[in-house]
C-alpha cells in the first residue's frame, strides 16, 4: 500500500495543486482518462470545500489530502480542521435551500447553501463518505483500480 500526503494552507490557488497531484498519481496507477476527470473534479470540490471551511473558522490550519493506493482501490481523503457550521444538511433541506437560493438574485451567488459541495461530489463518486468530528471533517472518496495496474515508480526507480 502506497500513501501520499499533501498539506497546504487554506488558499484557493492550492486547490489546483491538489488536483494536479491526485491526477498525476492516478495516471501512475493506471486510471483511464475518463475516470481521471471525475477524480479531478471530485477532489477539487472536496479541497475547495475544506479551504472555504478553513477560511471561515481556522485560516492558519493546513488542509490535508491523503491519497492511498490499496490492492483494488484508489482512496483520497480530504480533511479539514473546521468545526461544522450548524452540522450537515439533510438531502431534503439541501433541495429546499437550493430552491430558496435560486430566487435570491445574483448578488448572493457566493453564498451557496450548505451541503451543495457534497452533493456535487456525490454525483461524481460512487464510494463516498463524510465523517464529521467536533474539530473538522473528512471527505473519503474511493475509485476502483484497474486489474493490471502499474506500480508507482519514483524518478530514481524508473527503468529505461
């Protein structure tokens, strides 16, 4: 089992770095391009969610992205250290919030309802869980690895 950890400050520009790292690792693991697009989008949403949560409550704490390649799964965890603002929204509440938000006008576009980011991630990832703790949350996403995957090879181990 291989694990890569990436920690970054709560700056939106670092979300791109997280996406680049996870896609690079996914390519080395043999994921096809269509699946890599889903991985890129899902990890980007999860990392952006963590950045927004940190900026609101703990801007100096680092966001953690942990990528693990197990026998048959590629698992990405995005952990934040921000306390949940009012707890997670129930699916019916999310739909009501979206409907209410749609009628608010363009000036409130940045104030999306809580849980929308998780709904987007859920549309991209079949294997998704969100663990809320008093001191933060962890979004865990998993994708199947291809049967004949290539081992992760570092630059010094590459063969010519």
